[in-house]
């Protein structure tokens, strides 16, 4: 009979980082090494989402993202979407 976590065990053996979550707890944490408990939930640790950088030209009267050299760079957190930084481009 195939182990409940067989595919994840194979991925871990090939170098994947594994996270675990208890049924009574809603948070994931890295399992190093995984115990492969049949009552726990496991997954391959997701890759962090990269930050999103937007450049635009902003004036007091309008903003545009095309046809004009940018003068403002905004960086948003890839995971939360929150603004991390704003930089004036000179």
C-alpha cells in the first residue's frame, strides 16, 4: 500500500523543503526533517512571491505609466501587496 505522503517524501528526498501543519493548528512551519506523521498535513514550501516594482511619471495634475520618463518608483511586497517603498527617480 502506498504511503499517504509518498509523493512529498519523494520530493523531499530530491531536495524539496517541506512544511507541516497540525490539524489543530492553522499555521505552517518548516519540518526539518519531516516526521511524516499520518495525522499531519504536509506540503512543499512555497516559493516567496517577488516584490512588484512600478515606475510612473507623476505630476501634481496627473500620472501616467507610458510615453514619459518615470520619476517615481513604487515597490510593493510580493506576499502582502503592501507598499514597501517609494523612491523619487531623478
